[in-house]
C-alpha cells in the first residue's frame, strides 16, 4: 500500500514575482487614474481593474504560495495547476482587464514614446500576428511538456523560471488574439473563435496523451510517496483531466460568445447582399 503524506505548506519569499506583480499593479493604477481624470468612469471601470488585479494576484500566488512547493516536490497535478494559473487563467484575467483605452495608458508618456519610436514596436507587432502568437503559445505548451524539458525545469531554478515566463508570455499573446482588447480587428470574430478552437484542440491532444500513456516524467514517477496515496499514473491522469477541464471552461465560452457576436454582425451584411452572405477575405 502506498503511504499518504501531507501537503507542503511552505510559502516562497522569491522577490522576482512579487516585484513584477507590484510593478504591474502600479502601472495599471497610474493608467486608471490618468484615464479616469480624462473620461471619468466611462472607460476607467472598476470591474476591469478588479479583473486585472485578480489576474496578477493569481499569477503571483502560483509562484509564491505552497502550490509551488507541492508542484515541484510532490504532485504533477499541482504543477499542472500552477502552469494553468500562469499560462491561462492569469493571462485571461489580465487581458480582460486591459480592454479599451486603459491599455494605451499603461506605460507613462515618456516610456510610450520610446516604445513607439523604437525597435520594440516592431517586435511587439510581429509577436501579435495571429500565426506568431499561436506558434509561440503552442511551442510553450508542447515543448515544456516533453519529459526531458519538464524534469530539467524542475531540477534547475533558472530553467524553471524560463518555463514559467514562456507560459505567461504565450498565454498573454494567445488571449490577446482571442479577446482583442485594443480592438485592432486583426481577426474577425469568427476567426478569433477558430483561434480559440485551435487552442482547445491542442491542449486536448496533450491531455489525451497524458491519460493514455504510462507515467512520462521520471521526477514524479520516482517519488517514493505522494499525498492522498496516489500512484504516479493516477497523479498524471488527474493532471490531464485538470488541464482538459480548465481549457474547456475558459475556451468554450469564449468560442460561443465570439460566434454569437460574429453571427449578429454577419446577418446585416447578408441582408445587404440580398440574402447572400459573402465571407470576408482572409486576414494576414
């Protein structure tokens, strides 16, 4: 019989995630105050500020709460939860929080001018091309779940930090394409729904692989015991089901909403063509 052990309860005092969270909140606060001073509560909405704050808090807690120690030392499923908070739920809430003009005010004017006239603008523009955003998100998802990469990240702190950064950046890029917070309309509503569907398919494939195969990660397979008396196979299956459930819970509603909006916009155009709707030209 496999012995059940208690969960880790230690918190981390790592300064890096706490400092990044504080900087992000300060930038949003000054953007909120500046925008509210110009437009009142019309665009500077407390609800969006709360979403942004929740996204930052969720991302920071994933790194400094006991979840970090549990994921590294005890349970693959806890590590998966950490990655979902960093790479999906946190970025989703952050992107929802910067919808509208507040995103333009995030950087102080001198920094915004520097970014607008420097090479960083071209880099950001390239990263926000839909194909590039999806490729980077998929590379982070697939690449870091290769067993050798996954176990190496657990064993090497610098590599682990890079893994977390990849998930966070990939998540922000992907959800930016789906939500389009600045309303740049690089993708139509229908294509944004298709983007979300492609994300759901990719994560579902990974989940199915984790369910179907024997324990893939030597670091977790080699643990002598783990909480709740779970075997390595049970832990991996729960990690896969956790990913699948979270992705369906976030991406499926996004797809449904986007398709509903897309359909509402398509009907007037179809009427304008005498009832024959002509599809839009493909986006770059």
